[in-house]
């Protein structure tokens, strides 16, 4: 396919259609926003994780919590498990890449915290192990997933599955959901 104005219009329409379909999951998005807001208000930490583009989405959510989204407010406890290269490389070297998120949750996670895991397939072994570790420690689990949710879906207390097969479109939808979570967090004077 040629990169031209027709391609650009088609690509924008495809992404817009996928984002519009998120409205059908407004109840799930609301539950996610309320769960994150409640954990933060109760003194919990919101941990995030993902690989590749999903790692960027995870980082975006955590940095907006500790910094700000729209409103200047107190910093909120957000920590991205894929943001510390020294922890990632140490754990990967000593325990294997599958353990990079689980090991951090085992050391830092506690009841009242939340893990928001991003995976466009729901099949990333390190994300699955992170969700398993969270469950074992009493940490609530939220999945922003795609392609049916894969094995990660059953490990999530709340799972939102983007109904699309293209990875980039799933990531674009996850970005919209990240912003909606932040709207929930900053609503009602969090």
C-alpha cells in the first residue's frame, strides 16, 4: 500500500472506529478508574507494567500519577515496573526475563495496591508472572489487553479487552483509556 492521503485517511478512520467502540465498555472503564482512584485515596500504590509500546503506556500512566495530568495536585503513588533499567537487568540476569515484574511486585506490592498490566496480546510471560505475583500478595489486578486477552485475562480482577487485531490500534485505544483513568483520578479532588 502506498503512503498517500488515501492511506492516511483510511488509517485515521480505522483508529477512530476502534476508539469509538470503547464507549461500549464504559462500565469497565469506569470500574477501572474507580478502582485506581480508590487505591490511591486509601494510600495504595499503582504499579504499571508492559513490554515495548505497552511499556511506554505503562510509563505514561505512572508518570502522570506522580506528576500531574491536568490539575496541579499532590503527587500520587505511581510506579512503573519497566522504568528502572538496573532492576530490569539485574532481575533478568539473575532470575530470567519472565520474572522482571513478578520479582518487583514480590518486593514492593501489598494489599491495597493495584497492578495495571498492559499487553496487546495478553500472552507476555513476564506480564502474566507479574499478575500472578500480584494476586499472591493481595494486590488488585487490572489488565488493559487486546486480541481476546490471552492468559492474562483470567488473572485480572478487571480486564478491558480492546476489540481489534492490530497491535498499533490496540495501543492507541490503551492511550485513550490511560487518559480516562487519569480523569477519574483527578475528579472529585483526589
